[in-house]
């Protein structure tokens, strides 16, 4: 297949093919307020220290709380939480308490002052590492300072948002360790 065999595609929708990872729920707290937001725009930037980049739109209530506190929780929901993920992403914490409204369990983090989401398969406690791209791009770089991951299932089915109200599921895991140089495996 060549480029001429393909059809033109709107560049604004490239995310349908480039989405870097699963949808996550960001949790935050500052000045007596807390919130949860749905986020699909994130990327791992470094392994040691463990750095992750998050694009948090300035229009989100969580943006201010995270910007002012410099901390957040990255919570990874499994696919069975898809309806909750959508509802969280379509409401604002300015108007409702999302933990109460969606029946989520707030659990306290160990190293940062944020509520983590008990129902999520994995929860990562994060501190702001670099905010130089926030003013121009709403792009935050956080260091993961503590990770909490459920032991079962070992690989949960996760959600990947492709835009326009459509999600893809990570249904299958392919193991190819034998094709890697040993020094490239953790």
C-alpha cells in the first residue's frame, strides 16, 4: 500500500490514530476544593525520574487547582468504568462534587495531598516537575512520586479515546520479549 492508496484525512483528527495511552482520571485538591477530570492527552517523558506530560486545558476547573497546588493524582480506570469516565468528562467540578455524584471512593495519597480514586486499577501520586509550557500550551510535566497498582487482573482492559464520543479498548496483550535485547527490558 502506498500513500496514493490512502484517502486524505483531517489533521485535526489525527488523535484517532496517535492517542498515546489510556484515558485517565486526574484528581486534585487545593484551597478546600477537590475535583476529578477525564484526560486523554498525556505521554511518558522519562523513566528515572518517572516523568509524565499532561495537557490540561485551561477551561477545566481542575487546571486552576492543579496549577495552584502543583500536585495531582493520575488514576487509571478500567474499561468497565467507561460510563463514569464519560460523565466525569461532561460535568464540571465548579457545580458538583464528582466523588459524591459518581459514587467514587476518595482514598488519601501517601506523598501528596490529593484524593486518589479507589475504584481505579492504578493510581499515581504526582508532583509538578516543570511548568514552562503551561502558559503557552497548558502542558504540565509531573514526576510520579508513588505508584499504587492492583494485583488483579494483571493487565486490565483500558479505554483509549479517539474523539467524537468513541473509545477503543485494549482487548489483547501481545508478549514478544524474545525479540528484544535483554538490556532494553526492565
